[in-house]
C-alpha cells in the first residue's frame, strides 16, 4: 500500500482544482457508463472512478486502466445530467498518476501518448512514422508490424520527413503551461 495523499479530501480537491470540475455533483445515474464505447476495456466504469475518489480509494483510481483507456470522446459528458466533464477528470488523474509515479496500468498507451506529444512539441504537428518508430523502439519490438508499415509507406500513408509549422514559439508557449 502506498500513501498518495494525506487524506481523500486532498486528492478530491486537487482533481477538482486541476480539472475545474466538481465531480461530487455526480448522481451515479450511470448514463456515462452506459454510453461509453470503451467500457469493455476498462476495469472501472467512468462513474466508478468518481466513486473511488469520493471514497478515498485514490490508489485504485490512479492505478486503474480506465484513466488510460478513456479516449476523451465526450460521449459521457454530453449525456451527463450534471454536465460533469469526465474526460477532464480522467486527464487530471493521468497527470496525477505520472506525477505520483504509480504503476501505470496501460504502459503502452502512455508510451503512445508520449510519442505523439513529442512530435507535436518538436514540429507543431504529428509525424506518424516517427511516432511508430519511437513507440516500437521503446517496446523493444521493432519488427512485429513491419509488413503493415511497409504497406502504408507504399500507399504514401506515411511521410518520411515531418512537416513543421512556422510559428514554433506558439507551440513552445503551449507546452510551457
Ligand atoms: S452521467 Fe454524470 S451524474 Fe450520471 S453517473 Fe455519470 S458522471 Fe455521474
Ligand atoms: S470520454 Fe472516456 S469515459 Fe467518456 S465516453 Fe469517451 S471513452 Fe468513455
């Protein structure tokens, strides 16, 4: 058992402050869970994550696969009667999980997120080939999808060199905040 925070109120407050969302308004009506297209891949339903934090079970929330499987599609929040922005809560929890150094339930998803962000930071745009190469390199698995990669290259679905935006300072500014 690791100690993440002094008491459950502090994580609840932290998430509320960083996401700007008062998830304590949740009615646990499960509309979000019923509409989530990725529920089958999650260990807790979206409202279950909220419940864990309310109950002071922050370790389970931060170690859950749910916070990484969520793709931020907003299906849940658009149907929520309390207009709770669940993707913003998931995002705040992902940041917290990394900050606290907890065991990440879906390291491959974190690896992919990191590689996408790295190319945006460098070029102001994604560069698919670099994302794929770095992702596979980190996994020490360079060859398993080689056939698909070659087909994509042949069909010109992958650019060999990245395209860059001109105003790099604007990107630097975004990443500073
Ligand atoms: S839809 Fe909204 S109110 Fe209902 S359980 Fe989900 S987060 Fe809570
Ligand atoms: S934003 Fe996340 S939790 Fe909400 S419906 Fe989409 S995948 Fe599910």
